């Protein structure tokens, strides 16, 4: 038994190390990252106040002033706007390189916090198993996310979605923590849940909407199980969440933004389009990488479901229902943008839907494992059921073969490999050098009319957008205000 446990520890540490090592090229690529688009629009006030005062306190105050400004003129994302005004580039263009590292830390940190809490605190499994599961899930999310550009390197788009997905995971953990706690602790957890709910409600509409669904789900479960105190906690949290969400979507700025989208479906049309979009995404994501990951996670999921059966007496009777609800959850995430704009939204939104897909895929795998173990026990195959949690040496060989097959079959699409190619080719370095030259010109041209050369290098993982030859273009206007210019345009090309 000790030999099996030692072998399993080696396996888990290998999963952790390989998952984290895959982040290295992505972190290195971040060195060549630079601002663009909405980065200038949301951060011009904080950038200017930092240049004038070099006071962090004044920068924080200006970030809240930015939130108030955008609440009136463009969107009601009261929490998100504060974060977007605090992008690292306001302290100097070189600090924008921290964006990719920050987003990687948020993704891995939130996933590992969630899995360690569920595995260790709620189910009594070793911390190492939860940490390994979180790292592997993060690996799957990061390496095959729909857009690394909008999920890792563009601060404005990534923080507006990835950060609030992390907040949603923290809220999930807090709601899970309500079960079995002392009344005094429940009061403290409720306060924490309310704070997270208010923060989540002030972010993007997608994570805010599913945050409401999450709290409603926990409330229904508490009502069915007749857990009055838990139900009260959920009702209080839901009230805070709904109040914040309404404050968000009813803002004057949101009404202004909505006026640009006239072709919007009704409720029925939204549901139909969301279901089609969600199922299409699930179909495109169910590839070799997901299947191999499922196999790699078996040594941690099987002991987990056995712990749940032993500790909570859970019977895992409804795998089909869990599957249907999982699909419905992913489809529901597309409802807010389709209802508001008539489209499923940009790829930065799809990133967090994909993150949820990974979580729900692992949930369904664990539930199926529990269902299988329960069926084996019910059929009298107790010995076979007990062997389900063991770790034979042959599994290491199988896992290694599958991992190699995954890299051969899917490796060229991994974001780490693509980042390596951009660095090796010199395209990322060339883009960064051109951006540095631009930044120096812009900082020294306050009050002037500036003409910039177009980028010759546009690495797809770093380059989002650029200004145009029209000085009235919104991108030009954002850059003009950010640097205090009279005007800025791209050099005209014949």
C-alpha cells in the first residue's frame, strides 16, 4: 500500500510540474506585450494622475471616478471599470508585460483554490490531489482556450471576464462552505458571500447572470433539504446579487450602449440561439485533449467519489440529469449577450464559457465514476469497487502513452507552442520594439499632432487592434486623450 501511495505521489507531482512548465513560454511571451484599444479608454484618467502625482492613493480615487464616468456614458460595469482603470501600463509601458503573468496566476490560482477546497476541506482527500486536479484543469483551459490574446494578453478584455470567472469560483466555494458550519461562522460566510456577489454583479453580464443561477440553485437545494439557515444565507446573498445586477444593467451608460444594437431577438429567440451556440461550442471542444485529460484525472477522481459516498452517503443516481443541466448551464452563458446585442459576443466571452466547460466536464466525469462505483457495490462486486481507487503501475504507462499522443495530435494548437514559435521567429520582439518606439514618441508629443507608422509585425497572440488614418475613429480618440495629444493618426499608405 505504501508503495502504491508513493507511486501515486510521484504521478501527481509529475502532473503538477508538467502543467506548470507549460506556462513558461506564455509567461516569457508576456514580456513583449503592449497596450491597445480599450486599454487607453478606461485608463486615461489614472495614467494622467500617476504622471502628475505618482500617488497610488490618487490613482485609486481616479479609478473609481472612471467607473462613475463610464456608468453614465457607456456601461454599468461598476466593479469591472475600476479594475480596467488600474491596468499595469499606467505606471509605465514596460509594466504592461505583467498582464499575461497576472492572468495566468488568476486562472491557476482560482482553479487550484476551488479544487483544493472541494477535495481537501469538503471531502477529506489529500491537498496534493486537489492541487494536481486544479493544475491539470488549468493546463487544459490555458493551452486550448479559444483566444489567448483576449484571455491572457489584452488586459481590458481578459480582466473583464477571466477575473470575474475566478470570483464566481470563490463564490461557489463560499456557498459550499455553508453546509455544516456553526451559526456564527455561517454569519461570517454570508457576509463574505454578499461581498463576492456585489463584486460579481458589477462585472460582465455573463458571469453575473450565472452567478444568480448559482445562488438560486444552492437556495433550491437548501429548501429541498430543509436547511433553513442555509436558505436564509442564500436569500440574503441573492438579494445583494440581484440588486447589484439591476444597478449594473439599468445604468444610463448601458442604455446608451444598447441603442447601438437594434436587431435583438426576444426571449424565445435568445434561448434558441443560445442553445444552438452552446451545443456547437461543446461539440468543437470535445477533442483528444479533453479525453486524455479525463483519463489522467481518474486517479484523483475515483478516490474523491468514494470519499463522498462514505462521508455523505451520496448515491450518484442521476448522471443524465447532471449532464443535461451542465449543457443547459453552458448554453445559458450565451443568453445575456444574445439578448442584449443579438450576437453570442466576442471570443473573450467564449473563453469563460470554455473554462466552465472544463469544470463541468470534470464534474460529469466524477459523477459518472461515482455512479459506476455505486452500481458495482449494488451488484455485489465490492472487491472490484474497492480496487477502483488503486493505482497500478500499468496506469503510468497508459498515461504516458496518452500524454505523448495528445502532444503529437494536438500539440501544434497549444498556446505554449504558439508562444514559442512567435518568440523563436522574432515576430514578438519586432512588434515590441516598434511599440516601444511609438510609446516614446507619444509620451513626448503632448498637445501635438502625431502621425504614427503602422506596425509591420503583428503577432496574433499579442496584437489586437490599431488606430486608423481617421483621427475621429474611437481608437484614435482614446489614444489622443490618454497621451494628451491634439490628434493622432496612422501614416497614410498608397
